[in-house]
């Protein structure tokens, strides 16, 4: 069983085959990693730092935060490595006039975020992302496209053609 699978199983009930959370903590610290429940706040801080780098268009800060084994997923990108991310995706930061992280919450090494952006042409949108943070660096990002702002469908209504 991988360490991630063990951690995932531990989140369900706090135990795995008789190993206590304290025992798990000691074991993970011996392996050089922190248990997810102790590092959640640090993982959110790492995610926030990444979005601060995007907002400031500070590539050097982003490079320090992104792990060497990084992978990037979106509806348009299937597992881009670190170099391809900086080649293809990072230049998109220049399109942002304003970029605000609105929510961030961690579940172990995964940080769930939402953000709102205003493009140089004035278009606005909201997206959600899931970042995997290991040892203080971002090892994966999954992007889930949201919607434009203001929402194109009237409040309380449904429009099957809006997407």
C-alpha cells in the first residue's frame, strides 16, 4: 500500500491495522515527512503563496514553490510536467488584470481552492483547483473550470445551453 493510500485510509477512522495516529506521526517523521493533519495549515500557506506569485506575476517565486516532479491537469492539459507548465500555462498570468484567491482549505496534503480573476479585456471568471502539497512544495494541480462572472443564467434558473 502506498503512503498516500495509508494516509487516505487513516483519514477515515484515524487508524490502520492497529497503528495509532501517534504511531503514524512517529513513523512519518522518521521518514522525513509530516503527517497530513499536522501540516494542513502549512499546505494552505504554500497554496496561498503560489496564488500570490500568480497575482504578482512572480515566476521565480512560483519556481521555488513547484516541485521537480510536478504535474498539471486541466480540461486542456493532461499531466504537463514542470517545464511544460512554465512554457504553456505560466504565460497566462500576464492575461490577469486582477486575481484573488477566495477560499482555501486543506485535507491532508490536498488543498482545495477557489479563485476569481479579471482578465485584461475585463472578462471575469471563477475556477476551482486542487493542489497536492508535499514537503512544502506543490507536486500537482488539478484545475476545474468554473463560470464567467456575473453568472450568465438568471438566479434560480437553468439554461442547458449556457455552458
